[in-house]
C-alpha cells in the first residue's frame, strides 16, 4: 500500500469501516510510514476530540486511545490470520482423511 492509498483509508479506519483484507496492509503501512501515521493521529485526535467534547467526556488522552486502537487492530489481524491458517489446515486434513478412507475402501474391494 502506498501513501496515497493509506491516506484515503484513514477515515474508514477511524470509523471501523476497513475490511479485514484492507486492515492488514493499512496497519503495515502506518507502522513504517511516519507521515501517514502523523496524518492518522491528526484526524483521529480531531474527530475523537470533537466527539468527546460533545459527550462531555473528561478523558482526553487521545494519543493513548489511538495507540490502543492500533494495538487492538493488530491483534484482530493476527487472530484472523491464525483462524485462516487453522481453517486451511482443517480443510486439508479433511480432504486427506476422505482420500485415505476412499483409498482404503477401494483396497478392501480388490
């Protein structure tokens, strides 16, 4: 993902509208690109700060809130990856189990 694509997805990230397939490259780019990370911080602080002012919330550590959101997002990406690996492994195991049973059945018939 390049800077142009990452910046276009900042609003969607803040509003939790990125798909799992979009989230991983976005987080990887934000992690290594200081300019895009700064843009994310600015938009996040502006949006969440205005929202908290409307709600009269006294918690204004928005930088820490963004860091928590990024950590939770990274955890979701890792958890999804682990699920997909497990899903593919289970599917492969099921395939080979059925193939083995069919092979054994054919061997018994001969």
